[in-house]
C-alpha cells in the first residue's frame, strides 16, 4: 500500500488547501520565514560579532600585562608625592627570580617622533628597542624576513624590523626591502624584516608605524643606562595574571620606596583581565542571540498550530467523509501534519536562504581586502540544517494536537456540522 506522505495527489491536495486562503497562508508562512531567518542571522551574526571583538585583541599574548611608571600620588618614607621614578634592568632580573610563574619579562626602550630616512624618502615614527621575546608577546604579522632574535641582541647588531606603513613610505617600489639601509639619528640599520599589527589594541604604540631594533643596540646608540621605559610580563599557562599583578606591584614598590597603597604610581594594562571581560561579553551575546532567535521561532510555531486548528475546523465535513469511506486515523493525522510540514519546509528554506544572503553581504562589508584577521559572519551548513530540522520538529509538534482532534472526529457528527 502506498504511504500517504509519498502520494503525489496528496501533495497536490495540500497545495490546493493552503492556497484556498492565500492571505492566511502567507501571514503564517511569513512568521515561519522570519523566525528561521532571525535565528540563522543571529547565530551567524553572533559569531561574526565575536570575531570582530576578538580582532581587537588578536595577536596579543592572552595572559600578559604591560607596566608603565607614573608619578607617585602618596608621600612615603620621607618622599613627597609627585616623585618621578623609573623601573630598570634590576627590576627585570628581580621579577624573573621572584616569580617562577612568569613565562617572560620583556623590557622595552622607546623614543617617539624619530625620523626614519632612506635616501630622499623619510617618515616619522616610534623607535623601539626590545629583545627576542618582544615578538612572542605581541605576535606580529611578518610580511617578509624575520623578527629580532637573541643573536641580534647579544651581538648588538645594527638591524631593524620596520612596520608595514614605514616600509611603504620609505620603499614604495619594494614590498620586502630586506637588506636595505635605514638611517635613524645618525645610525644606519639594515632591514631584516617587515612586520605589522594584528591586534587593534596597542600596548606600546603601533608596530605598523614604528621600527624595532635590538635592545642592546638601542641602549648604546641612544646613551641609555639601566632605566626601562616600558615592561611586559607574561604568565605561564594556568596562572592567573589577575592575582599576579598585585604581587608584582608590591615587589617593585618595596624596592623603590613607594607606598604599598599608591596604585597611581604604576599603570598596569592587564590584558588577561580584558580577555576575561571579553569572554563574558561573548557569552552574553550568544545567550541574547539564542533568546531572541528562539522567541521569534516560537512565535512562528504558534502560528503553525493556529493555522492547523483553523484548517481542521474548516474541513470537518471533509474529514468526516474520509472517515466514512474508510480512511484510517493514521491517514488523517498524516494528512494534517503534512500540511504543516509543507508550510514549514517552503518558508523555512526561504528563511535560511535570506539569512545566508544577508550574512554574506555583512561578511563582505566587514572584511576589506587589507584586513589582517577575518570576521566570519557566516553560518555553517550543519547549523542551517539544524535550525531547519529544529523548526520542523517544533512545527510538527504544534500541529500534532489539531491532527489528533481531526482523527477523533466522528463521521456522523462531521456530516451534520455546519
């Protein structure tokens, strides 16, 4: 015996039934369409939004913190407030010895507003002196060559890694000017690499617009002593940087005779804490997307249930005739449910296609060709299928009660109904 669900005549009848009241079918179908589209767009949009937030911190060691000294704000041990002070290489060694939880302590030296020259071409930017660990903390994008290494620092080599924008201005016809020479403050440096920022947050200025040389070379060329302009510390895996920062502050304060409660004397950029806050935002965005999407979806499902009730009521006599000529209860249930499934399939697929088009447009608009990282305003094929199946299951459940009611209609009562 041919199952009703595979009967072509049955589907023609379903189409005719749904088209009897075009306005009602369209409004119900639009509710399904919009519910599926909203859930799909919010799911794909939430992922893209997370990627855009992640883009802000991309390319940075997640468990790190930047430390900069400020003038003291409290008097202590005979010193008046407002005293200037500096961290130095002794502090670097002290932190490395006192905190085995740290994966690295990176001292940084810097001079702003330096002029970089190559023949007739020149540009201004930040000159940074750093060791080989600097690239491990900021995780730059290497366009060509390499970053500063340990041999450069030990040998006080006059080499440099230049930012992408600096390279474009000084060497407009050479995309990877490796081996070319740049003059800064009377010192010539050989280019060994071209790098750029991945993150949109800069702990120590933009790498794209600066130049990095070995710390030892920087200190000798600029007459630096032991003072450190900026320091970045990174913690090992499973170490909470949030709890580590107060201890680091306490150790440095004791050595420089600064009041233990003088939080204004040191500015700490705790990247680990920022990542924790961003993770909380991500969780909130996901929950909000699913809440709004499912709320819209449920509204569409209720619409399916309502139209099934109306269809059953309108076709009471027809159902009674079917029962009288031998239709089984299963046939009546399948007939009513098929109408709901057909409605869900047609408008659900339309909603998925609409969401895919909208997400594609947003994805294209938010990812220009020069983007270092990509925001994925997309939904996977499995997500789309999952949303459609979820809607079909809920739609089927919504039509189950009306279909059972139709199955229980007695032929005599149905024939006498008006």
